[in-house]
C-alpha cells in the first residue's frame, strides 16, 4: 500500500545542517512513522548531530509540508595566528625599582638598561594554532583553519637560532626596540648620570658626555669613558676607564678597572686597575693600586699624602711635599688590599665552616627519620632544602679556600720593579720594593730605586723606552 507522504532531506552546502520535510498531497493524513524519518536521514548519509527528540516530535505532531532542522554538525574553529613573544620590554626606558634582601629600595638603582649576554633569547616565535576540527552531519571531519605564521623581526647584533624559532643576542650589550627591529647595542651613551638615569649597570661600554652626579654609580662590563671630572662616585669596568677630567672623591670615590685607568688627576679617592694607571697631573690623599705600571705624566706632576702600589713600576716627578711632609708611599709588590682581602676571606671561610657543621648536624637527625620513613611531607621538603644548602656551602668553602691560596701566593711573590723619579723625592717618602723598605731622610733628585739582594739601592734616573712611550701617548 502506498504511503500518504514522501520524505525529503536537505543538507546545507557546508554539510553542517540537515533538515526534513514530510510532503503530502492532502492536509489530513493518518500518521508519520518515526522509523521512516530516521531511515530517510540514513539514506542521505546523515549520521551525526541528529536531534532525535525533534525527529520524534515531527512524527507525534504530524508536521507536514514544512522544513524542520533535525541535525547540526560542529563548525570548525579557526586557529589563532602565530605571534612573536618578546622577552624584553619594547617600551624602552622604564624605571624598575627592586627591593634588596632587607626590603629596602635604592631609588638610584632605576634599572633602565635591559642588559643581555651573547646567546640570550630576545624573542621567540609562538606557532599558530591549527584550530579545532569540526564534524559534518555526515560524520566527516572538517579540519580547522590554521592561523597565519608570524616571522621573527629584523635586528642588529642578533642571530637566528638553528631551529629558526628564536632571535638571539650576538653580543653582550643592551637590547632596545625601534622601527628597524630588535637592536643589541654594545655601547650605552648618556649625557649625564643623575637622578634621571639612576645608577648605570651595563654589560657593554658606557660613554658619559657630561657629569656623573655625586653618590651615583657606573658598573660596566667593558669600558667607561667620561668627558668631565667626577666626584663622590663608584665606577667599575670590566675593561678600561678613561676620565677626561679628574677625580675629586671626597674620600668616598671608588674607581676600579679590570684593564687600565687614564685620568687627569686623583684627589681623595681610591682607584685600582688590573693593568696600568696613567695620571696626567697629580695624586693627593689617595690610594692608587695597579697590576701594571703607575705613571704621573706631567713634568709638573706630583704625589703627596698617598699610597701608590704597583706590580710593575712607578714613574713620577715630585714625590711628597717640601714644606709640609705628609706620608707618601711608593710600593712595588706590597699591595695592602691583598692582606685585607685575605683576612676577610679567612674570617668568611670560618663562618662558612660553622654553617656547614650546623647543616650537617641537622641533616644527620633528619636522615635517620627518612630511613625510618617517618618524615612528613613538610619535613621532606625541609630535608631537600638542607641537602641543597649543604652542597652550596661546600662549594662556597672550596671557592673561598682557592682564593685564599691565590692571595697568599701573590703576597709571597717578591716583586722587583723599579721606582723612577725624574724630579724630586722629598724627605719622608717611603720606598718599598719586594721585602725591602726605606724611608728617605733627605731629598733625592733624578733618581731611581731598585731591589738587589732584598735591599733597596739607588742609582741615577735613566729614561727608558717604555716610560717614554707612555709619556708620549695621547691617551
């Protein structure tokens, strides 16, 4: 017997929607079979997202000659575009005050420079998201749209990682962002160091075209060049320090260079260099220590009320003061700071050993509980921390002990460099070379001091080529 209706199935073009229409010739029919409806969907391949309740409702309410949505698939989600994740602030100079371990904040440490080391990751690619796949009403997967891939920015003094996903710093320096991309600058140039810049801490070289305010600090991994005089400042450099003016340190300036120091004059300051120290005019009431020679270049230059220490040789014109004798020492090889550092290290190692023994005692008690399985979760965390602290303290003790041995070897080394005085050495000047010591009781003119058989001997001053080279240098 022919049925009173036919069933039509419509599927949208994207296969995400299926609809049913029961078609009849008359408006009055007996019933619609639910199984006929499901069979019609099956014959058209509709297997996913079927709203079974709606299909049954069509049968129960005898819905005819009307399209009814009975199935919906899942629409695929578009993937997110990839992007570049920057591991530094693109906003540039922005104060970043930090607390120390006591909770205090030094407002001079503004941390405006974003330091990086060679090989540091500056930015990295975050890959695009493939999105979420959908499903058609026919049970077929509809792949999500993959987001667009990003690309690394251009840059200067940068390099791309082997996997092409990261931008690395090719040098030590500071990272900045501008219209051309990511830049790593090896030199930090600033007009002056004051409250607008805060203390300068930079991996590369620092150039100051103006003043360095009292109480401020410069710490550079490479060279420091300053166009004017400085006062009560702290300056350290992994390379050389060049100060076009002088140092008026107010007994609080501390200048240290791993390389050399070149300065016009030094007053009321402590300066130290791993290599030579060249001073144009004079040294007054200061401590000057050099791993290489110390040279006072000017024919009218002088040293008074100061301690000059060198592991090489010393050259100057006028030493001490004729009418106002003030203790002035010229020293080859007797670096007083080495003795102070060694004593400090000895005190430190004793403290570290005490800490180590206390940690060992705590650890032995907890080790017993651990072997018995009696440690609580909190005690287990504490046990691990004690183990880490013991290991750290052990390494600290070893490192301090090695430094003590280095200092002792250096102190015990007998240096035999000469002291050259082209002008006058006044009464009261102290000469120390190696283990020899002499205090001048009268004036010396154009003389040089050297060490022979642990005794200091004098001879007539002779201009050597290495001295002449420094004197003719334009530094």
